[in-house]
């Protein structure tokens, strides 16, 4: 992919055409390891998502299982450098 991303989700207004699907499949899959039991996990490098699909539950896209939860509160601590400032 020209932007250097590992994978992408392209949100489109209408259902993807056959040509769009063919081009997305040509990009292949993104592989990464995520657990001790299984060394590889694959997801398509380009996933096409029509706007109407956004309202489905669950979303018809594949994400890495190591994605950070948007609801997880980050741990913020004071660093030694910050202590020196005050």
C-alpha cells in the first residue's frame, strides 16, 4: 500500500463493485503473531465497508485481536523528568 499502512478499511457509499473487490484481494493479507499458541493471524490488507454496513452489529470487518480498547483508561504516571521541573 502506498501509504505504508499494514492494512486499511475503505468506507464507500455503495456496495463494492466486482473490480473493487478484485483490486482489494490483489493486495493480499496482513499477517502478524499475537498469541503463544498461534503464531500467525491473517486479515485482508484492504477491507471494503459500505456505509450501510456501519449500522450492522457486529461490523463486518476483521481487526487484529491485539487492538487497544478505546474504553481502556491509560495509566499516567509522573516521570523523573517531570519531578525535576517542579
